[in-house]
């Protein structure tokens, strides 16, 4: 068999009709081409999944469920596109199928709106890395520690050892304080009021001395003692001290208040409390004096 006869036989084989679908002839060549497209789709999907895993590893994301979820979504996307292209190449029109499922797709899209919103927010958080596992943040007025970041939700732990599941969209759409974004330093402020007859210079000196003796104070950041105002029953002071662990701020603040208490007792500084003076007019006092005493009951 010469080369011309061989190529002619191959061409006849490739052009052979296998089946007719809706007036479209499915041949061996179109079937092979569709299979090649499917194989290439799976190969591209595997390559994309490896790139996603490398990307998240380079960003310091150690939680494997996150990269696995995104990899699985990419795989489904590639497979759907590959199957659609393969069917179109084989001559199967997808317009009727898309039209039939349009209503269902719209309803499904509305139902999946919140899930898609949280998914996009999760991708933003993972890419920006403004919040990472281990960070101490304040969200909805509560200080929590981030324990796990997923593609849809973020798991945090409160200071009472309670786990909270927070939708990623809530974190992206609200203002979040991140106490450990650039460093671990956190400033504690203790407020105290003293009596008006107190020596104010002694109060400031005592507060500054107490703050400097605190063991957990960050070296190099001097504490600050300030007079903040004159209240109805006390002179208000505030002392600020830097600590290196925002998560233990409540324990540190309690230790600071105890140190202030004992230092004030040693210096005979009175911590003020609310007082109310009642003054009676002279006619009222005279009327009370003239009032008869109540008789004892038998």
C-alpha cells in the first residue's frame, strides 16, 4: 500500500459516521477531537490546582481545606467549560439546554447569593492577608483570636473560650480592628478618680511610678499619666501602659489596677466615690424642729 492509499484510508476512517444527533453527523474525527479536548481540560485543571496550592503556600496559608475548596471549584469550572466545548465541537447545540435551564439558573443564583458573597469575601481575605490565623481582632465590639480561615467562614475564639463562626462577608464589609497586624504591642489605659483635697502632683508621680514597675511593660515605650478632667465628685486621671500581648489585656489591666490600689493606700491618696450633699433651707429646718414627735403605739 502506497502513502496515498494509506492517507485515503485514514481519511475515510476519520470521516466515518458513527451516529446522527438532531441532524448532526457524529464522525470518528469529531469524537477524537472531543476526547482530546476533555483530556486537555483535565490536564489544565490539574495544573491550575497545583498553581493554587503553591500560591496559598507562598502566602503562608497552612489550612489545607481552604486551598482544597478553591482547587475543587476550579476543577469543576474547567470540567464544565471542557464538556461544553467538547459537545459544541461534536456538533451538539447547547442553546436549547441553556434556554431550558435559564429560569432554574436565575432562581438558583438568588438562593446562592449569600454563599457567593461569602466566597468572594473569603478569597479577598486570603489574598490580602490583612487578617491571618492567630491574629487578635475586634469585631462587633468583641475581642477574639482568629483560629481558622475558610473559603466561606472564619472561625474565631473569644476570651471565654467560645468558638464563633463568622461569615467572611461580615468581616469584609465592617471595620475590624487588628491588634496584631504590624506588631503585638497594645496600649492599656487605667482610669481612676481621686478626692479633690488630694495632692495632684503626688498622684501623677505615683501613677507613673506604678506603671514603670509593671513587669509586663514593653521596654522603650514609656508610660503616660494624665489628668483628664474634673468630675462631679473626683479629679479624673488616666495612666497608659504598653503590653506585648493583646490577648492577655484583661489580666494585665487587672494587675495594673491592683498595683494602683496598693500604691494609693501607701501614699494615703483617697480614691473618690460619688457623694451627694443635701442643704435644707432655714424655714424647712425650723418646721422639722417644731414637728411633734410620733407617739409610740400601744
